[in-house]
């Protein structure tokens, strides 16, 4: 039986956040002609010496600066991580490898690619969502975590 934590169930703020992410991605592609995929933005910043470095830095600074600005007015929700550093490092490496093999991340494929009706993004999104479902089921139900 599924139990819902009604304190953490926030459909309206989740919907608002999703709409803002979609609006930001749409405006980004309209004004810049670029996809707002975080792995591509960061990857292009790390390997490129081209003139598009400035917008990449501004984009990433905004991602870091937005929570900092929020903290001036409200507290951030508590961050709870139920695993150790070795597992976090392994998870980060697996995500990094997956974004390279999949030619993008969840923001690039799941938000921007699906909105453009990209078949490649649909395949990538179904793959990473399916892998996530299988992983959670395995860890929680088969391994007892």
C-alpha cells in the first residue's frame, strides 16, 4: 500500500515550478536558439574557448544565485541525504557517463527535447526514467534499503 506524506505533497508549488522551468526553457531557445540542457552548457564551458562562454557562465551563475537570493527572504528546505560519500560519488559518475552516452541530461532531453517532439529525446527520457524506476524498486524492495 502506498502512503502519501501529506506534509511533503505540494502539487501547486510543484506545478508552478514545472511551469516556470518550461517557460524558462522556451524563452531560452526563443532568444538564444540554444537548448537549456545543463550538461551541454557545463560541458561547453569546460572545453570551449568560444565567444559563447559568457552566456554559459551567466546561466550557471543564475542556477547558483537563485537559491542564494531565495535565502535572503526564506529558509531553504532541509537537505537530507540518506547515503554516504562513496555512493554519492558513484551515483555522480554514473550520471555523468549516462549524460555523455545519451548525448544530454534530463533537462536537455526531458524538458527541451520532448517539447520539440524529438524522437531521440523520447527514447532517452524513457530510458532514464525506466532505469530510475528499476533502480528504486531494486534498492527499496529487493535489497531492502
